[in-house]
C-alpha cells in the first residue's frame, strides 16, 4: 500500500496550481502534471539533467512537493510512453508573482501563529 501523499496548505495549492507545469491538484494533494512538462522532463533527464533541478526550474520546489513525489513521478514516466505534446498554456508572470507572494504570506502567518502559541 502506498503512503498518503504530502498535504499542501491552501497557499501552496494556489501557488502550485498557478504553474504551467501543473494541470491540477486534487483534494488528496495528488498533482497532475502537464503533458508537455512530463515530455520535456524525460527528454532532459535522458540528456543527464537531475529530476529535482527540472522540477525546481518549473517552480516546483522539492521542499514543497517533496523529493519522494519527484522520484515517483519519474519512475512512472519512465514506464509509460510519451504522450503527444500539446501547447503550453500561456502563463502570465503576474499570476506567478501573485501566487508566490500568497505562499510567502501564508508562510509568514504560520510562523507568526507558531510564535504566539
């Protein structure tokens, strides 16, 4: 039986959902990655790049998504054929900035809450 995936805070979910590499995050915190991201990761992985570096470059910091989640994604992707590559969804850099700021605000609020306890 597989362990439960790491749960994300609402701020982390908002941030991750804003990334072009992420198609969706379901209620159980499972991430569905965009097909183009999967194909690009596997291409670059075969050229010798590290999985964590590829995720980090896409805004998917391993400290947030977890190294184990990255390992499992690559293990699945190695087993399955590459899907047809659709166009990347357009990303407004302002949306990414807002999501990153929302995540940082939530982190600061959590730190403040812990200090007050």
